[in-house]
C-alpha cells in the first residue's frame, strides 16, 4: 500500500519542540481552536466554559513537562507572530491502555492562520517523528461533522477505518470517526 505525503510547508514556518514557556500560548491556542472549529458541532455552553479553565490547563501542561510524559509536543512559529500552532502525539490509547500504534492527540492552528501551511508543517513533523519513534501507523479521532478537519487529514493520507464513537459535552452526544494512516515499513 502506498501512502500520500504531506506537501512541504511554507519556509517561514518553524516547527520546534514545545517548552514549558509555551504552555500558556498553547492552552489559549487550544481553546480558540476548539471555539472556532467546533462552533455548531459542540454545544456553545461547553465551548464558552473552556475560557474558565485556562489557568488550570496551563498548570496541568507545565506539570506534564516535569512528569516524564511519553507525549511529544511541538509548536509552529512564524516570524513576528510567535506560536501559531501546536500538535502532540503519543501511544494510541484504548480502554486506558497504550497500544503499539501512535495517536495524534491534538493539532491546532490559530484560526487566523488556517490555510497558511502551519497545519501542514505540524502534520509533517508529527508524521516524521512518529515514524522515527517506531510507530507502524497513526490513528486519530475527528468530529464526524467537521468537514474541514476531515479533508485536512485525508490530504495527509489518513483514511476512515469504520470505527465510530461519541463523547458527551454538556449533555449532547458528539459523534467522532476514527482515521488511520500507515507510516511505512512492513506494516504499511
């Protein structure tokens, strides 16, 4: 089976390891990303409530940097703008247990930077690092109705594998579908 490659990102975007100093920017980016991407897909009350938990999320992220986590975090920067995107991945989790495959846990770009190549740069870095870490493939969950995100992942070589589940957000069930992408080697 062949896999598509993610197009090269613009050269003015720099992707680097996230540091503890990036925790606040990443948390705010994640909240803004959820509020922009999931408007109309997740209850507004849930999205608005995310603003109230920023301080706790920043502290949780800072603590994870000293806790020996297996999660890999990277950020995208653009000159003059600072951090404009964030992605993280680690072992795929199923029933609370990590598996051999990898999982992109998050990929967010500042809403005003969507379509500028920042997401492609983060995805390219995630794919490269996850393959180097020995993951045979990556599996991720995406909101079923999030057409923009589904097209993004499909362009990066991910395909739905038929698995579906939902999560609860302020009393509403939000359906997700699982996408998988081989990373090369014997499993591909």
